[in-house]
């Protein structure tokens, strides 16, 4: 349903109703009505609006690399348990691969895309032995993933 989808997409963009209305060029009350499922509903334009919102999300995510993801929480004094550390490491690698795919001209940070793909295949929960990991520890686990040829 249109109202549910536009609300979900707006929240995914991290925007308030006021910010969203301004961004796509409609009045705030119009956007609020759309999210409530009231008229005036732009039935003919619904697919176009949904498409525009999805494009905005793609564009927003295009500039987020996996290593930026780690950087965003690196200033927090937090640690992760074994499972959380594994998920965060894997997500960082996946985001970095997607970042390189979406930004072919971006400078390579630390690893080439093929190296990241290998590391993604190698990473598993068993790479994490301890119960407490900082972001530096997670980065070290990623760094230590190597292909062993017998």
C-alpha cells in the first residue's frame, strides 16, 4: 500500500515528514495526508514517487562504504560480543564491496575488491574466539584473514 511504502522509505532515508516534503517538493500537509492514506492521493504518480524515493536511498547508500560504517561508531566506547563482532565484520566487508561497485572511481582503501570478496568467503564465527571485541579488534580479525594454499 502506498502510504505504508512511502513511510517506510522516508524512515529509511532518516527524514522527518517536513524534510521529506521539502525534498520532493510537496507541501507538508500533502505528505502527511499521503502517509495517513487520505486524499489527495496521487494515484497516477504513486509509482513515480516510490521510484524517486528508492533512487534517493540508492544515492544515499552509494556513498557509504563499509569502512565508513566502522568509522561512524569508532569514537564510541563500546565493545561487542563474539556474534556481534562477526556480524559487524561481515557487514563492513559487504558494504565495502557494494561501495566499490557503486563507486568505481573511488580510491581503494586498504583492500582491492577481489581481496574483499575472498575475505568475505573466509570470515566466519570461528574467527572470533574471545567474548569482547573493540572495533580495532574487529579490524584486526579482518586484516588477519588469509587464503591458505596447501
